[in-house]
C-alpha cells in the first residue's frame, strides 16, 4: 500500500452499506461496477462503505472501496453521480490512474447528473459532451474491444 492509499475502514469504523435497504445506491454501484468490468478489469468490483459521523451536524461519509477495502475520498448523501464520483476518486487516489477516459479527446471524464437526472460521464474537452450514461462505458469502446468483452461475458454466463 502506498503512502497515499488508504485502508480507512479499520481506522474510522467504516462499514458496508446495506444495499438491500438502499436500492438506489445498489443500482448506482451496479452501474459503476459494469463500467469498471468493461474498462478497468484490474480494479475489480467496488463496494459501497459508510463512515458514520459522531456529530449530528456532519453527515455520514460514503466511499467506493476496492475489493481489498482501500478507498480514497468520500461523498456525502450520495446519488448515482456521487457513487460514480466516489469510485472515480478511489481509482485515482489508490490506483493512480485516470478513469474513465474519453477515447475521442484522450482526457479524463467526470461524473455528473444529466439533464434528466440520470448519472452520466461528462467530457469537458472542446465544447463538452456527454460520453455516456454511467454503466454504459462498454458501448464507447472500439468495436474489437467491445466484441471481446461480449465474448467474455457470454463465456461467464455458461
């Protein structure tokens, strides 16, 4: 573990979020994990953690943790875009990798709430554009990579 990666669950008492009680967070995390599986397989599926606040004036903090429980940064009161942002911060802060990337502009994109409230990956390059909805990064891959991913998924389903 590097000096800049964290394993804060043991230090601050983070615990896994009960996704059965928070289906909107389960859906958001599922979308992020689909994007990770399509574009950054070495990260593995993330899980959502919560560090409760001791102060009633300070909200609980939510983190997207790697399978080995490392995470970086947090969001308060997450929505779908917030879960994507927390995952993005973990990838950057722990794995030291920009994720995800707009293949057209070769630059990192950011999680944002789209006009209809759904979470999207937004590229700020040029005029700025929506890359895709969170959970749909596989559709942005070049044809050869996209086909290889579909073959891998079909093998896994057998």
